[in-house]
C-alpha cells in the first residue's frame, strides 16, 4: 500500500507553523543573527527539535517549541518557514493545507500581530506558487493571554481574511484556562463572520468541547480525544457533523491517551463521527501526512477506500473559499478515482 498512500492526494487541516521548522533552516536563521545553538549540524540539532519515544507529557512536547521560537521573531524568518512548510507538505502530495500559528508569540522584537500574519501569508503564497498547492492560514489566540493581547489578534485576522486568513483558533493549557473564559474574545470573531476552530478535549475533559461549540462558536474541534468520556456529547457532536481534527502521532506523544490500544480514532470513525487525520507538528513529531495514513492503516485497519474518504472529508471540512474547495474536490476525485481503480485491479 506504500506507493498508493504516497500518491493519494491529501489535506492537512491541523498543522502548526512552529512545529514544522527544519533543523537546517534553524541553523541558517541562527547564523544570520549569530545566535548560539547547542549543535552546528542538522543531525545533532534534531533532538532539540523533535521528541523521542521517551516523551512523557504535553509539557515535554511543548519544550521543543520554546527552542525554536526565539529565531522566529522577524518577517524574513516567518516568510521562510511558511514557504518551506508548504514545500514539505507538497512532497507528500497534499493538495491543501491549513497552517496555524499564534502571532502574539512572534512579537518580542517589534513585529505587530498584523505584521507577523502578513509575513506568514507572504511565505504561504510563495510556497503555493512554487508547488501548485493551496495553503490557508488559521490565526491562534493563546489561552494564557488575556483580551488585551487576544482581541488585537482577532482584529488582525479579520483585517487580513481576504488575503489568505481562513479562520481563528484557541490553543494552550486547557486545564488552567477553560474555554468559557474566552467567550468575549470569540464573540468578536463571530460578529466579524470569520470561521472558528478550537483546541479542545486534548488535555482537559469533554466539557471544554461543548463550551468550544456552544460558547465560542467552534465549527471544528482540534483533537477532541476526550469526547468519548461523555456519550451524550458524542452523539450531539455527531448529529451536528462537527469535524474532529485528530493528530494520531502527536496525540500519542503528548500522552493524550495511554497508548495506541487506547486511541479512539477507529471507534470514532465507526460511530459515525466526522473524523479528519492531520500531522499537528511534522518536525516535532517526526511525521508527515503519508506516515499518519500508514499508521492508522496498519494499527486500525483503515482500508484504501476509507483513507481516501478521510482525505476527501478533510477537504469538505476545510475553511477554503467555496470556489477553491470545489476545484480541490474535483482534482481530488480525479486523482483518487484513478488510484482506487488501480487498487481494485491489484486485488
């Protein structure tokens, strides 16, 4: 199935910019500003940027982001990493990606949130032109920030929506900062008509998922692992066809579940939930979209037809503009249809 999976057109809806930085790029960015790093080659630098089998918590996982953030504080760096994120996705036959980042984490050297967003959009557009795929941006508000910081982020996202910003998001420590604290912040997003996705049910209980939808207006849920703890809510989410942005490899590494046997993607899929499969942080997790598909095929028995269906479902769940979405779906159907014919013949 390997060659078929590589060729399968894909969509990645949950992809963090600062989790995509290549070691070689970080070395170059550090050299530009004489910034000291603990290694002088990509191979030795990788362990500082990527978790290993010993990753024991979300806290350990997030340390990798703290390592790269100091070098992502100017427009050229953001443009470069954004462009390379598109390029990396294209090598795995992604037709469409939604890259997300928190602009307020990139303002320590003078950039405004709007400056940071504009730089990332520029890089994404350069990547689109170079690779022929479509990339959109999701702008994140952080849970440990208050409205003094988050409202300008929402306003900047709204101002640049027509230039490639597709949605806004909320990420960070769910347990310490539950979703209900951010009703006012996301009321501003709803009033502006910008789509909303919310990280919920990853490190805190299902109550955060309900609040994300009812209180904040989420149209999709990032992760949603703990949804199964509330069967009534699970039914409610299924009835409303609210997509879950599941990230299998990352969810295991952050200990959102104990192990692969406890991972609910097959159960969710079989229960009729709207499941999508995503990478979350390719560099940090050592993954890509092909590997994610391979993983759920080998561990949970997803068939070629089911995998193709998951990728098409992701395109349908995307925040792409309707004409772009229709064009992507037509392209997907053309390629996937041909691949499925080949699979049928091989059987």
